[in-house]
């Protein structure tokens, strides 16, 4: 690449080539001295709005317009293009181009979004800003080693996991306060950080909502200008991302990337994808809406954060799923996945497998498809008939996929439900069907297990049924094929929501809304007729801690609910997994309660089984620890009672001292009569007897 002219040299060269017209003297006769000067816009003195695109195909003059059109098609998606210039050699182009945009911001966006763009297998764009290229050309030939930067200690965002007692953390958001607490079952919540550093600077730690990252590394606080990420033992600020009025964030499961959305219609940057480590925007999108529901179309992350996808329309109006690769944020293989009529899709939590469903269209039946990414191979397809709606639900390990199908009769007057259950790990992915005649209100898979629960029924007290995918029918031979089997049905339960323990085995049946916060803690391993019942009046939030030991229930209100009618009931409760309440606090203007997530365990399935098998070896140690906790809790309770007793005794002593100090004044006011002197009284003792009861028993003599 030849060294470009500096802006000043280019300006001088242009002025030298300019010649005045021959009739300039005649024109001056028509010019008046008092003519107002023309306000010319300032001339740009740099090339900050231009980029250089390298590694382009080298083409001849005949193919040059076609290559220019390709570049226009790519870069017109970023912003307004002023001009494109591709220098030519003797016969072919030199393999690079200058692209000038309408503003510096557009050029910077273009450089970020297209650097590394794959035009084909042999041509990958190498894009730099023009100003950066000028700086590189001015680098001296002799290398001068830069000074070594000062050592910057990295922040350990996982330091909280080394807590000696294995406690979990949770964050509370209420009024103007944001507080991170340890959960200690022996003494209750213990404050870890409450924004004291920000308060000292006259600021609030958080203006709006808070949210943990999926592995608990970061705490996200929402502010009017954008969001901030906090982490480390002292909750220091890790990053600040400027995106005004953000309403929602979605981390990738690996926490490397982050999506922010402000839900502003017409905003070309309503959605921004960020690189968390570099605090750098990778790409922005305009908000799109579902034509049927009118709701915004959301992006979804793949399980490893390698892809992010959303439903969209192609130029011809066809239904597609746009799948973008990270970190380039380019479409996978530069084309969308065609999915005719797609209504909803869901990534597998353990594989890059995408499941989606589409309703019946003309002669094409409704169906569910499973597509492997990036190959786009359809690994399973299931046709469905008389479909009104489908709802997809993956088991946490991706072993099973549930499709709740709401069907209608031929007259379309009656609806009924059934489940299509895909066995993802079996050969050819077989599908089992579960028919449920009642209306299905909720369904939830056991984390890491093969069981699921269903709330079904049309009345005010529905039933809850438990099923397993690894059932063995009565009388079956050992080693026979495992199949879907009903384990237990609990009749007439006040239940609308299901919450499985993260460690499996236990579930909370929660009755929200009309059920006014009814709770039932149920042991699915024991399959008893009834679990431990409790309640939290008007409860609208239930969450297990990551260890599966403690359940939090809360009554929260939205931020815009200044006159929230239930705010007198706001607050939260903490329960053990057996259903015992051990802490409660009511707080007005209570907005959020969130447990801090833990990263995935480093133990494999065999190691976990070994720990469970040898758990009895540690029982005595755990029992001693539990007794110590119970003793501390009892002493704390007794200490409170002792403090109240001592306070009461001190109050009595103070009042007696005041009474004794006023004795002389009392005697004076009573003309020398001392009411405390017994000699001033005549004491008469009188005894009264009263028969309270009388009973006669006749004893016969022998």
C-alpha cells in the first residue's frame, strides 16, 4: 500500500490545480462590497470516517463493479456509504479498498462488525480504521521496546465459593437499598456488602433492578445511562456498559458475552451484544416484533455461548431463524436457517441442538423439528395434527425434551392436552406420548433426573402427578426396556407452580394468586400421601438456593408500583428443605430477592455417586456441626431473653430509687404521716373458711 498524502498536502495540491475563469473580472462588476459572506461548512481535516478493507479478491476492471456492489451490500447494513475506492494495478485490483461513511461512529461500527468477516474460504476481511492505518505507516523502522506496564492484580470473582461453612449468598433490593447477604441458618442473614463505598460518595449502588450472572461471577446493577458489573471479594466495579434505559440483560451461559435491551421501538441499537471482558459492543440490532402476538422477539443463547439466535423474516417474507456466531456476530455460513411457520424455538441446555415447532400450513402438518448446529442436519422430526399450541421444555441435562401439545377437536370447540416426550440419548430418538384429559396448568422436570411433575385439573384444587422416564412396569423382567410410568398422584392440592430442588428429590408445590401463598414441601423419593404444609400470605416468588438446602419465598412489588396494594405484606421468608421456617422479615417497597448462582460442579457423575455412597462417614461431623449451630441459636435466643429480664429488673430498681428519693416530700405533703411506717396502722387478722367441695363415699365393711 502506497503511503497516502497527508490532509494538508492533499489540500495544497487541490488549490494549486485550481484556475480562475477568464471572465472573473466581469463577474466582479456584479459583486458588491457589502455582500454577506457565504457560510461554508468546515472542511474535514481528517479521514476518521473511513476504513481500509484488506484481503479482498483481486479482480480485473470488468469484475470491479460487481465487487463494489458486494461491499455496498455488506456495509450498507452499518450506515450511509459516501464512496468506495478500490485501487487498481496494471491488470487487476490491489486486493484492498477504502470505504468512507457518513460519520466516524459508523466507521468504528463497521470495523468492529466486519473485521474477520468470511467472504469465502480464502478471503477473510482484515479491516482497520484509516486513521489507524496512517499511524501504522508512521511507525519508525527502529523498534523501541515500550515500558513494562505496572502489575495489575486480577480480581477473583469466585472468592465467595471458599467460604469455610459453604454458605450461599443472596441479594436484596428494597427502597433505595441494595444488600448482599450470607445465608446462615444458625443466626439468619449476615450482611456482606451494602454499597457503603457508594454511599460514602453520595451515590446509590443501584438505581433500578439487579441481576446475577449465570455462574455468579458478576452482579449486574441497572442505571439510567446503562449497566455496571460488580465482582470480587469487595464487590468492585468490573465494567460499565453504556446503553440508556436498559430493561433486560441476558448473559451467555459461559459469561463471556452479554445482551442488553431497552425495548425502544425504532431504536437501531435497541439490542446490543457485548464482549464482557473487553466491555466492547460487538453488534447492535433493532427491536422486532412477533406479528401474531405483538411481543418483542427475543434472542436465545446456545448452551456454550458459541451461538445466539432469534426468529425473523427473510426478504421474501419467509420464516427463518437467524443464528449468529460469536465473537464475529456474523450469520452462520452467511445464511439463516429456514423454518417455515416457526412459532417458537429452544436450545438444548447441553448440546448445540435447536428444537422448534410450527403450526399446520396449507397441506403441511404441524410438527416439531430437532436441528443440529452448525451442520443444520434435521436429526428428528415429529408431525402433529389438530394443534392449537405447543410449549417446549428441556430437561436440565438435555436427556429429554417435552412438548406440551394443546389440541382441538375437529369442530375446534373443545381443547385437550398431551405430552410428546423425546428420548434424546436413545438410538433414533424415540418419542412417547402421555395423554392428560384435564387442563394442564404447569409442568417441570427434575434437575439432572428422569422425573417430572404435572399440575392438572379444571377445579379450584387441581391434582399433582409425578412421572418417571425410567419406569419398570410391575412384573417386568430385570433388564427390560424402561418406559414412562406414573409414580404418584396427589389429589386436591392448592398448587399453581412447581419448584424442584436443584439437587433433585424434593419439590415445593406453590399456590400463588387465588391460593394466597399456600406451600407444600414434598419428598418425591418417599412418595408420601402428604408433604409438610406451610404458607406465605400473598407469596409471588419462590426460589431454591443453589445447594438445595434452603427455600426463599417473597412478596415483591414492581418498581412502577408506587401504590402497590399489597406492599404491607412485602418481605421474604427462609425455609429449610423440610419446610421449617427459620427467618422472616417484612419490608415495604421490596422489589427483589435473588440467590447467587454457583458454577457447575467439577465432579463427574461417578465422583458424585462416590460422595453420596460415603456420605455416612461424614454424618457424625455434620451432626456435631448441626448441634453446635442449634446450641448457638438457643444461646442467642436465651441471651435475648436474659437481656429483656435484666432490662426489666433495672427499670424496677430505677423506679424504686425515684420512689425512695421522694419519701420526705410525701411525708411533708401528708402533714408528717408516713404511709410506709407499719406502726401507723392497726393490723387485724381475720380467717374465713369456705367449703369449696364436698363428697360422700360409703365404704362397705368386710
